[in-house]
C-alpha cells in the first residue's frame, strides 16, 4: 500500500507498506527494522511477534523516544505483559498494532514533531 504524499523533510517517512516490504526514503526493507526520524536500524532481531523479549526493545529505547509504536506483522499481537510493562516502567509509552497501522501511526506522530520510534516486525 502506497501512503499519501507527505513531507519527509523532518525525517525518515514510511512511503509504503505491503507484502513486498516497507518503503522508506525510496529504499525497500524486507526484514524487521527499527525506525526513528533520524535513524534506521536494519535487521532488527525478533523473527516474529511471539519471539519478542525485553532485550529486543533495548534497541528502540536507546533512541530515547517518548513513545514506541510496535508493529507486530500482518495482525495485531500483544507481547507478553512483562515485555509491555518493561517499557512502561522506563517512562516510555508503547502502542501495539499491526505493522501497516504502525507505519501510518509512526508517520503521523513524526509529522507532529513527537519523539517517536517504531519497531516494525515483518513476519
């Protein structure tokens, strides 16, 4: 799915998402990644949402976001409570949704100037 034209001058913007991967800055990613306005971390470790452990989110938290948008693949899948609460205990918000919705939400929060980071699982 191609997203509407948006101003990417404030950082990395998701331009499209679908079975062929995630498109950011004209570049297509086929593996899970962490995305922030000023950074892309490729080959993010969780192979699927059921494999997610707190250590995976350390990479995302290192970017100092106010909120983490977690995309869990084609369907929304809530991680175990200990993963979710591990993030909240650090004073960071976390929103869990399917990866397509996470891409759209990340774009909106980024365009609002929020300190956002997205962990996007492609499974």
